[in-house]
C-alpha cells in the first residue's frame, strides 16, 4: 500500500467525513460531539486554512486527513492548530506520522510560526508518542480537561511545535 498526502478535493469529501465521524463517534480524541453530514463536511473542510488528505495511491481511497487553521486571532494569529484522523482499520501503519509531517510543511508555508495541539487526551498513548517523536513539546497537563462518552473526565496534554 502506497500512501500519498495532498490537499483535499471535493471527490474525497465522502471518505473524509466517514473518517472524521469515526473519530468523533469513538469519543476519545476529538472534542466535537456532532457527526458531520456530507454537506457540513464539505463546508467545514473548505473553511480551514488547509485540509490535507492521506490516500492510497492504488485505489485513491481516503485513509486519513488533517485540518489546519489559526489557533487564535490577532497577536496570536501566528499559532496554528491541527487535528488528525486516520481510518480506524489502518491505524498503526504510520499514516498519522505522514499527516503530521505534512501539516508542519503546510503550516510553515502558510506563514505560521508555531503549531499548538490543544487537547491531546492523556490516554491516547499512540498520539502522545508520535507527537513527541516528531518534536512536539508537552506544555503541561489539564486535569479533567476532556469529557469522555461515559461522562468521566480525562487529562489533556497540550503540545507545541516551533516551526
């Protein structure tokens, strides 16, 4: 399987929405609670500064995605925020690493100076290891910062990467 990363296009929206909704429905990584319809997804992904997709070269099937946008405005507008999603059936195959590495290039090209990850859930050990391996630095812990589907709260670990 050969994975390529590129900017999203309208043909990819169905696969993107499917993967995004998988992560939202799992309830242990994204803060969102509402699933996206096709039209909502198209609008949402178009509104980002950059939306990247990972696709399988042989089939053109979407296997992952990321969104990149400002973390804040004005005097903090040079800080980007990103979110990453990989098809659950393909996790562990380094697709996430490709997405994160591409987002760093795109953020730099768009003029950002920093990427901040606001809410990495402490129980998401795979993501924590990936971010630290790439060079993201943890900023501390926010106890009880993420509400899980069963109602209990987990710690989040914000991270930063200096471009």
